[in-house]
């Protein structure tokens, strides 16, 4: 729920100097296929930017361009203040990447994987070992630290992958569908880790197919469809554009819906239902704050609520609506 | 320089130490090669099966050839005072060098496929560092295998080359150089093909016939006309003639210069092609 109540983050002024991720009209084409079509996104230092979209929307391509793995066809992009085309090495010194598929050396132990990356980043033998130890403890990998990564479960491998991407203490962290295929508790744990990193000032770009994830973690969201940004803003802003939130009530008696309906209409709401003798009532609302208003109104007229459910537009609502709108508007 | 991040105090944060790190400062190309070479050597040491498995083919060929053909009459151009085992061993070592070279390509393909390359690409690591490391690891593997085969041949089969210790060492060194050159060819093939099967097929359909169409198992002068013609332009003939001349103290050392030149050209072209192929996006 904390994500829902997150205060909206105002978009930073372009060129404020505090932008850690900046893509300006980035396009990437393969022949006639436009994987990215003039995409512009940005993220301030210490914020989380989520790229939302289904498979093939261009999320991973954008991550690849920003992490300097893939050259862009046109446009301009910078990470941590460095241009992706001119200074790829400066960017690589400051980023951590956890891709969709775990990028660990399965022939090495978890510990050796961490030491290897630290050494490649220039750490001495001792510094590398202590950094590895630190991350093994943090990600609760100490018990399997000296086992070959080829024997790790999917969740373990992903955790190791994330640990590996943090070896250099990156300023900008790219997480490409970090929770796909994780069980709910591992997912929750990963979310907490991301929140911890952001509190320390890291900037995070995360791609996901789950609105819930974007909702909980992201300060701003860009919805990608067929290589284009079809919408961007805070989670609340996005939801407001596609559909309304609702409170669904079940009341304690047969005459309650009529009384409740009248009271709610008097308070400025537009409840639906209750006419056909059912005890249910659906109340569209704009902000979560209005849930309290609904309850207060019913309390004032003495109606008891036996069940209350809060409904959000889902990713499907957001995504399908936006994709549909996008298809109707000629580019 | 990486700016030091100051973590906000939050005792329960699961990632409180994750960013609290020294600036490791980056590493030189040489350091990167050293670290990546060490990584593969470590993997090799913890799984010596890979090195030993590579020995199966040369050892089997050695046994088969020496057991099957030793009772047959020597062809007219066979060098005097040399047993068939002595004759064929330098060729078996070159064959093994080619197999080891193929392994270098397969190793790179594994790195490309299991995510290691994807990881390295997000780090400030020069793309050539992994290629050079793969080449060096191949050298170590070849050296170990050459040593094992030589010791096995001398102790079990009775290999007794006429050349001195220094010449024998030079012969092994030249074999290593051939392994190095072919290693770059296979690393280049791996960087472009990015799959292990075609590499193995390449070794099977190129190296295997070329070994027979060379001075490896029978002197070139004793081969049928057309095969002798192929053997004359086959680089492996020069390589085998030169290593054999050194080890057995027989004529053929004049082939060392062409062998070295061809090897140098293959190495340079292979390294160039490998880097070009490796730089392509995953």
C-alpha cells in the first residue's frame, strides 16, 4: 500500500544537471524494424524510473542502449552525465546491470563470481574478498558461497546476479525484469533491496510487466508499446488517465444500499448498484483519500459495512487503453 | 572518479552496505587479461575432466596407429632408424594442439551463451581482454596436454626421440605456437558463429581430413599423387615436418620458417577477425 500513497514526484527540469538517466528522442532500428522510435525518458538522482510494457515493447532494447551494450541509431542518451556513444567506459564504471537472464559464471562459485568482478573493477585481492563477503552476507548467500553457481536454484542465481551488479557500488542501477520468475517472498525481498539502494542515493531504472511492481517502487513510469513511449508520469497520473478507482461495498441489510446511495450522492459521489435488491454498491473515486470520505458518509447515516474492497485499474487496463489510444492516433 | 555515495542511516535497510564501497579505480588491459585468465584456469583446475577429456582423442589415435600399423611394412620413404611410434608422436601432438585450439573457441562460445560476456559488457572491461585470456588459457591447456602425452608415450609406449632435450623442448614450443595460431582461428570462428556445434564440425571436417592429407601418418613421398599434392600445400605438413625434425633429428627443419610464418599470419588474421566478430551485439 505504501506505493499507492507515495507523494507524486514532479518531473525535473530538463538539463538541471541532476539527471542520472536521460534519453532524448532515442531510436534504434534493425533495417525497417523500429525497436525504439524516438523514445525520451529521464530519471533524477535517487529516483526510480519504471519502464512498463509487454514483451517486445522495447524495454530491453532501451536498457541495452543505456548500458552501452547496443549503439543507438539516432537521438542522444546519457547516463550519470556521460554520453552513451562518446564515453561508454565512464558509464560502465558507474552502472550496475541485472539483465533478464542471470549473467554469472556458472563454473565458478558465488564468491568467486563476486571476487572476479571486483578484481576486474580494479580492486586488490583483499579488497575484492571483503567486498564479496559483504555482498554474500547482504544477499544471504553465505551458506552457498563456495558452491558452484551451476548448482544454484533460479532464485539464488538471480540474487547472486544482483549482488554481482552491485560490486562496484553503482550510481545507476538497471534492473531488467528483475522479479520475473521469482516466488512472492523473493520478489518482496528484492523490492526491499531496491528501496534500500534508492535510500542510499542510487538511481534505478527498472523494467517490468507488473503494474504492482512499478506502483510500489517507481517515482515515474514510462509505458512503452511497439518501441514508443505512449504515456509517462507517476503511477497515480497514469491510472487517472485510463480508468477510475473504485470502492466496492457490501452492506448489512436490504434497505441499506438505497440509504447509502442517497447519502453518497449527497456527498458528491456517483455510486452504482443496489437497485436490484443486492446489498452491493460500487463507488468510483479519484484518490485513495476518498475511501475515508465514503466510510465517513456511511457512518453518518448509520449504514454498516460488512465488506469493503478497493479496486485499482490494472496493468491490462492501463496498457490496453493506452495501446488502443495510441493505435487510433496516427503518428 | 566515482563519486562516493553517503548512505542514509537506516538500520533495517536490507541494502545498507551495498553502495558503501571504495572506488576500485578501474584496471588496466593487462590486469583484466590476468584476472580473466586466472578465472578460467581456476575453473579448469576445479574440473580437470575437461583437460583430460581432451586427451582421449590423441591418445586413442596414438594407440590405434601404433598398434595397427607398426606390424605393417614401412613405406619406402620412411626415415631410417625411426620407429613408427617415434614418427607419429609429433603429429599426434599437433593434432592435439588443434583439438585444444577448438576448445578455446568452445570456451568463448560458452562465455557468450551463459551470460559472462553480457556481464563483462556492462563493465569497463576491454572486449579484447576476454579473447586474449581465452587464447592464453588454451596455451596452458595445450602445454599440460603435450606434457602428459609425451610422458605417457615415453613411459608406457617407449617413445625415444633421437633429438636432444633442447630440440625436444623446441619441438614442443613450436607445437604450442601452432596451437596458439589455430586457437585464434577457432576463437574467431566462435566469435562469429556463437554456437559450439559448428565449431566442433569445423574441427571434424577441416582438421581431421587435413591431418590425413599431410605428412602426419605417412611420409608425403609415399602418399598417392593427388594426396601428396594436397599435402604439399597443407600448412599442417610444414608444422608437423618441423616439429618432427626437431624431435627426431631427421630432415625437415627447413619447414620451420614457413610453419612459423603461416602461424603468425593465422594468429594475426584470427585475432583481428575475432575482435570484429566479438564486438557485434549479443
